[in-house]
C-alpha cells in the first residue's frame, strides 16, 4: 500500500491490523474498508510492513522522523501493530 493522507495534528495512534471497526475519518467522511475477514482468514493475515517515510508538516533539512524506515515483521500470522503518534 502506498499513499498520502492528511490528518489533524492531534495525539492518536496508527493501527495496522487484519480488520477494523472504523466507520469514518476525522472529518466525518466514510472510510473505504474491505469486507470483514473470517476468523480463519484473520489467523493467516500477515501484517509485516515497512514505513519508508512518515512525517507531519513541511520537511526541513536534517529533519528525522521516528517512523521513517521502520520495518515490522509478523511471522506468526495475525497481529496488531500500533504506533502512538
């Protein structure tokens, strides 16, 4: 998955998980979510991922962002990864 999104600059978390109960974003727009996964499908869902770049606002020279180049491996299947922002 690759993309850019605009979010309010408030304390929150970014969750990477096999399914979600989210119904909308901060502005009230509905989120586009895949069909719910069965229990069996969740057990085989791999959330291994890499975050190349994650930033807020305008970049400046020498800036480092804590989630840049983060790699998380999920070898055993179902997992939830939570990043506190």
